[in-house]
């Protein structure tokens, strides 16, 4: 399986434009994220992200960096990133859920 | 089980007495549940899906077929990958459910025993909710609210229209599958008329409801793309829908007699027959469920998901059915294999195409609150959004279709 490349409309780039939050500050899965919980929570994401490719309007998020995923979701949660679909998805995610999802997707493979 | 033409179970598998999950209905609700239970249980659960159709044509995106944006084939999916995912797919109609003996009786004979049953038969049309309408009248005045021949009939009739011909749609009362669906369909009618260069044809929507889903952005889009073509009438305007006559082609309201060239009647709806016959539905015609698990409130061994269920504030949509199926799958696994259970979380987004590259969306996250599934956050497209946003929505919807159909059918 191909590793996900950053999306064309990469949220990272958008984030950089939105004021340059630093990446990579989050601790990795080994530091207590509940990956099994993340796997359950990820089933919501799969409806949209399951077969998306890097260039899709719905980017491939499998194998993205853990801290990147967490940071992007938090930026959707504060509406620093614009798309209402993802803002709504992120609205109910607490920090624990975000950590679990990020840990899960960082190592997950795109379903065949 | 081998008498059903199922793959032979190896003797050890039988001897181990794996827990058995049976699923009725291979739409977004049933097929999702089957695949997730099989996949996540790694073969620890015996999963059988009962579905008469060898191929499933989606209602979702059928409006894009009506509008000429997709062909029929692109809406059709088979069960090969569901089977490869470890699910036994039995192509038969479930005739009845024996809840005491815990087995499903198939129409051709044969019984399929279960430890847990998931029922996802979708809707049945309440033909008599529109006076004069019937299954045979639908051959002349299609509802096209179930996929397949009905949708194709509607498209044939649409494409045969001449300039000046009138279209009348009778919209359904709540609750029905796909709240924005009728209004997206009318948009597609208007798009087809416009593309043909018609100047004189008009579309009338006779609605039993005083308001409808995404009304603000639909109304705006209709004025922008199809000025003067679409007339929406609420009960105050039409005074009441008196009925249809399939022989004369007439549609009568309290105030007017119409004789349109195309009539699209979308009647009231109820849960599929198998669920009602098994006593899983209440007076509403739909099946009450426990909001935290999608378990029937009538029978602890049965779950109901998708259009057949009463899922609180969730709309009846493929997205909702797929979301509910994942919660039910998680709970069923936990009950049968002691895997971890998590709090139920549901979600839905529905995109609607108004005109080429002008697509709107509505969505929400849902959770159980005091026994009812309630929206915890929502969003909806706004008037005056940029063309870029609307075009992006359309592209998203195409990607979503790929995503959800892969999630449902593999
Ligand atoms: C025009 C239109 C547009 C739509 N657009 C969208 C959209 O954009 N997005 C969206 O999310 N949703 C949309 N929907 C709604 C969506 O199609 C339904 O909500 C969805 O199909 C419900 O899934 P389900 O699994 O509950 O039922 P169904 O899809 O109806 O599947 C039920 C299955 O059960 C089988 N079955 C029934 N009885 C039995 C029995 N006794 N034994 C065995 N099998 C049985 C049937 O053959 C069928 O395959 C739209 C619907 C329409 C009509």
C-alpha cells in the first residue's frame, strides 16, 4: 500500500496560512492513547475517508503523522480550518478521542 | 446449513459452536453490519446475510442518474466482496422471523438459526396514503423511491417530455427516506428541461408539509438556475391533495385539477414488511430501538437499523443506516464475544445537487440522550455561498459515494 502523501489542499498548508501553529508537539501512541477506542471511532471516518486518495477532496488520512492528524482535527474543532463537514466531525471529539484517532490512523492502512 | 446452498462449514467450526448472527437486508444498513461484524470478529462469529437481490442499485445518487450526471450501472453493486469478507450471502427473501425459536424462515423453505438477528429491510411504500394510488398506478405514475425499474421508468418518462409538458410531484409526509431527496429530484427535472432548451414546461410540487429540508438554499438555487420553472405548494396553497387517477393521468387538489405529462408520486412510507410482520414496528409503522445500541425495544436478540428504525433525530439516509450499523455491529460483537463496548456515536451528511457544480449539504453528529438519538452538533449550507464552495461540495459528494459504497459493499 502506498503511504499517504500530503493532500493537494493540504490542511497542513492551510494551517500554516492560518498562523503557523507548530507541528509535532503531541506525544505518540506509546504514551497512552487508546488505539482500540481509536479503531472504533475511526469507523465514522471511513464512510468518507475509506477509499479517498491524496488528491481527492476528501484526503487519504491513513498513515499520516500522528501529531499532524491531532493538530488538524483540533484546528477543525476551533474552526481555524474552514470545511463545515470536518468542523462538525471534530466538534464532539474531546482530546482523548482525538489522541485515540490520531494513534489509530497513524499506523492504519487504507482498506482494500 | 448446506441445504441452503451455503458454503460448507468445516466440522470443527460447527463443533466449536460459533455464535451466529443473521442479517436481513443487504442495503447500506445490513451489508455494513455484516461486513463489520465479520471483519472485526476475525471469524469468531458466523455471519449470514439474507438478501434476495444479486445486485443492489443505490437510491442514493439515483437523482444524479435522473439528471444525466451518472449512468445506471455506476449505481449498481454486487456482493462479491461482502462474501470475500467472510460473510455468507444467501440470495433469498426472508419470509418470516420466529422470535421464540430464534430462526428466520426463508421464502423458498429452509430455516436460518440465529443468536442475534439484525433487521434492515428498508421501507415499504404506503400506496393508499395517496387516494387513487396503488402498485399498478405506479407503473404509470412512478414513485421511484425504491431503486431499480421504478427509477428507470421515471427517467424514460422524463426524457420523453416535449416543451410545454407539465410535471407534478407529490412529495411525501414525514418521516420518509432522504428528506432532501424530493427537492434534489425536482432540481434534476428542471436541469433536464433546461438542457433540452425547453421554455414552456413547468414543475409543480404538491407538498403535504409546510416546510422542507434545506429549503432556503433550494429556493435560492431554483430562482437562480430555473427562474419561474418550479412552483412549490404547501398545504395552505393547494388546500389538500385529493388524489390521483392513473387512468386519466389526473392529479387533484382542493383547488386545482392537473393533467401533467409526468406525475411522480412519493407516498408515505413504513418499515419493510418482514419487520412489521415480526411485530418489531409500533403504530407509526417503524421500529422503536434503544438509542445506545440500535437494539429493538421489543426483542433483546434483535437489532433494527436503517430506514426501518425510529432513530430519533437522525434522517433516514444511507449515511445514517451505515452509521447505525456500525454501532449495532460493535454492540453485537461485545455481547457475543465479550469484545470491548464503546459509547454509541452516530453521524450523517447529505449532499444535494441543485444544478451542475452547485451542491449543498446538511449534516450532524448524534448521540443517545435520555433514550433518544439527538443531534449534538449540526451544519447546513447557507445562501449566497461562493461558486467554489458549492463546486467543492459536489466533488466531496462524489468522493463520499465512492467511500460509502466501498464501506458497505467492500
Ligand atoms: C431519490 C433518493 C435519493 C437518496 N439520496 C441519498 C443520499 O444522497 N444520501 C443518503 O445517505 N441517502 C440517500 N437516500 C436514502 C437511502 O437510499 C436510504 O436511506 C438507504 O438505502 C437505507 O438503507 P437501508 O439499508 O435501511 O434500506 P435499503 O437500502 O432499502 O435496503 C434494504 C434491503 O433489504 C432487502 N429486503 C427487504 N425485505 C427483505 C426480506 N424480507 N428478506 C431479505 N431481504 C429483504 C431489500 O431487497 C434491500 O436490498 C436516497 C433515497 C432516495 C429514494
